[in-house]
């Protein structure tokens, strides 16, 4: 089983890494891209979940599911637009700090103590974030705004992960994802309406990229990651995810001809090193 599980995990990380470059290929407002990604993913998953498990939630699950869905909606609503403001490499590295926010919330919400190794990894990641954001200040205020949005996306992802930890254990995976994806889609669509963002892409081929976003990083990548968590220790799954910023940067270089700014490289190295220190030491899975 371990060989099959590692193969599935590798495929999951590969699929997730296409999220940023596929988003940038869509000719539309960033918030609209986020909305269509979740709307299409929900439309595909909803019939499957409804047929296999039904969509009814117990009253005790409804509040947490609502919070998880809204948090996921804010995650994509902040992170995907950031890709148009800062570099793909900076955005993906900064949004990948979500596990460190989970770590900080663990004593209060998950009953896990913070150890000296945890403090060291957080401080190292903080230095990396400062290196990236200070470099982007010199480039433009827009780049800094993109960095802050990506960090906000990481914080929202941490909320989604903490709240969803119990729900994933109590609900069938397809039902959980269908409900949470649907709530995330509704959250982003509401944001598009309130902010009066142009909802439709400007080119026909953009619909193909949007469908790719729904199928590849969302339905394939995230579903396989959740499957991997049931067959491999959690630290191994988190370690594998450290390759996402690396792969996303490579795809952005090859597909978008976007060379990472020089200041992003040392900052990214510090953030990834911090995450590696954290999860290499966390083998309790």
C-alpha cells in the first residue's frame, strides 16, 4: 500500500501545483476566476455526492461546515487575485505558510502543545516572509498588497483546516467536500456581486482553463490529498506539499515566462526550510 499511497500523493501535489499558472492563463478578474473555479468544481462534485451519500448535515455539523466553507471562499478570494499583483513564486510561497498558522492555533483549538522546534520554525518562516515582502515593497505597493493578500489567504486556509479537521472524520469525504465547496462558491459569488466585479472571462479559451482549474488542482489534487491523509502520516503529506511552490514557480517560468524576482528566492528558501524543519520533526502523523 505504501508504494501506491506515495504515487497518489505525488500525483496530488503535481495536480495542486497547476492552480496558480492555470489561474493566470484565464483572462478575467482574479475574484471571478476564484468564483468560477469553485462553482464548476461544486457543479461536478454535487451530483456524485448527492447520489452516493446525500447532502444532509446534522445540526451539530452545520455551523462548522458554514465556517469552513466561508473560510475556504475567503482563501481563494484573497489568494487567486494576489497572483495578478505579485509574482506567482511569492504568492504561492506565502500562501503555503498556512500550516504554520494551524500550528499557532493548535494549543487553543486542537489541544496540541507548541514545542521549541515549533517556535524555531515559525521564526525562520517569519524571516523568509519579511525578506519577500520587503523586496516587493521596493518593486511596488501593488506587489506588497499581493503579498499581504496571499498571507491572508494562508490564514483563511488555516481556519478551514482547523475547523474541518473534525468534520472530515465525521462525514463522508464527498459530502464534506461538496457542501464546503458549495459554501465557498457562494461566498465568492457574493463577493463578486458586492464588489461589482466583471463576472465573465473575456475569451472563449478561458473557459477551458477554468474547467482545468476545477478538475485538476481542485477536484483531483485536493481529493487525492485528503485520500493520502488516510493512508500516510500527516507529516509526510505536509512535507510533500512543500514541492508545490517549487513546481508552481517552474510552471510559471515555462508557461508564463515569469522569472522569479531574485529577492523571492532566499525568502522562499527560508520559508520552505522552516516548513521542512517543522514536519521532519513531526513524525507522530
